[in-house]
């Protein structure tokens, strides 16, 4: 990419997925261009042409977990510019809350890029999120989960940190 070239805008849906034990599903990814800095993030991905953010959120969860979920409320928005796999993108995320009745995850629907860059998945308890030194996306994910479990969804979507 040329230095002066602007990042590609990427509308994205994310789902904070809770299992019956209030654990949060996260994936561990490593950028092939920066493998020494892995990070954990929830299911989700870019919108396809003509797709609403709600449809994208459900599709992404199905592809990445094998689970069909009913979306809960819109809980936040997040914007950040990042480089991943040699591409710089202006990511504009819409975050939903959802629950699942199982903790079973089937990653057979991963795209080739996901299969190459996602190293593992894990259901995290709130205590584990609060105690970890691993990079979480967003950084204040533990506080977000704590507030959601304690207070329920916010009355208006939050602006989430990077």
C-alpha cells in the first residue's frame, strides 16, 4: 500500500456472545505481518454488499462458531484504523449482545484468512478477563462485560475504546 493511500473503510459487525455460564467467546488471532502481538477479540466481521449490520452479525457468528443466534440489543460502536495481513482498514464496528444455550463451537466455517490467523478460541469468565494481561479487543472488554452482567444493556449504544 502506498504511504499516501487512505485506509479502506470496513463496516463491521461484532457480537459479544455469552454462554449459559455468562462466559464470553473470544478468538486469538495473530497477524501474519506481526505474529509477536496476538490479540483476543469476539466473533464478527465485515459486511457483505447490501447486507445489514444485523444480518452480518448473525452470519458471522454462524460462520465462525456454527451457532445460530438471536441478536440481543445493540450495545456499542467502535472505530479504529488498523493494519492486518498487509491491509490497512478503517474499521467501523457495530456491537451486539447475544446469548447462546451452549458452549459448543464449530469453526469449520472459517474463511481461509481466519483459518490461517486464528490460533484458538476460548470462553472467558469475567474473573479471567479482569485478571489477564493478554491484549483484549477492545482493551476495556472486562469492564464492558462486568457492566453488562451487572446492569444489563446500556440505554443507548456506548462508544467503545480501541
